[in-house]
C-alpha cells in the first residue's frame, strides 16, 4: 500500500469519525468541510483545563486568562445534516470578514485546516465555494438547528452528552503534559468508540482521563486507538452516539 493510499485511507477514517457527531472536526493538515453558516453565533469566554473548555468564572479561575470561543450552526450538504462548528477569536474574525464581503446566507463556504495536529500556528481558511440556490436554501431550512446555548451549558460543550469534541483549535501545552490539541484529537477519536473500548483504552494507558496522559504517552495512545478502531465493528446506524 503506497504512502498516498495510506493518507487517503486516513482521511476517509477521519471523515467517517466525524459523521454522526454534532461537531465539525478538522483534525489534520488539509482537512476541510464545505457548508453553510446558519443562524446567530453563540459566544462565550472560556478557560482551558487541559482536557476541555470551561466557562470562565473570575471568582474560580483566578490564575487563568480567558479566551473567546464561538459556536455556529453549519449545514453540511454532503451529509445532509446540521452540524456545529466552533472556533476562537482569529477564526471568528475571519467569519465576520466573509460575512461582510459575501453574505453568509448567500454562499456555501469551504473551511480548510492549515497545520498539523499540535501545531500552535495552525490557521483556517474560509473561502466561498458555491452560491446557495433555491433548492439548497430549502434543504438548509428543513434542517433543524441546534440549541447552541444548551450545548454549551454546564462545564463544557458536549456532543450528545458525551466527551468534549475536538473542534477547530485548542491552546498549546508546556512541560511534559500532553499537548491540549493532541488530547482533543484523541478525545475526538474516542467518541466514535463504544464506552467499553474507551474504558479499555484508559486502563491500558493507566489513566482515568485523557488529560492525565503525558507527552511521552502519545505514541502508545495512538497505537492503542488504531488497534481499537480496527477491531471495532461498524455501526449499522451512524446516528447512534455511544456516549449518549
């Protein structure tokens, strides 16, 4: 199997991992999605705990600096499904730019990741892909938008009550702890597995939470995930979330 074939298979695996979940996941350099921004944004100030985002509380998070996270509904024609996309300050400013220049209700947009997993310099391009015609507008109108405020309630946004999804970006790490972006990538992959496999993964690595992993554990963690994903039987109904 050639290197290109491996890369192609990996991209397809990422695509199918993303399908069936609520949140858009662009995990690797070159990953992209095409769709339409729908409705109003939901913005909040958050802090990164090492595994997830928590809503910023100045009385509690006295030693942390908050950052902005913005969620938007995002209709993906290829899946005929309404998803949720989430990003930070720079990404949202780019959304505002394309809104002012093109109009979010007039175009489908391609969002592409530029940067490998764990790269703190990762950026996301947002480019107009195709004008929305009447037929597409009807498909978007018929798709049910998610309650963004409800998704973000509690300590963090969750995907159908499960683990925090890996979305567009997470802050860089320091020291021997696992890079938060890599932790988010692992969590995103774990979401596609049954809970029994998640428990087996944590047991094999000797941790209770993904954020407890060290940077040196990442190669073993990825090997364990590769093995579990290869052994997992494909679900007949992709709409069933094992974390729900």
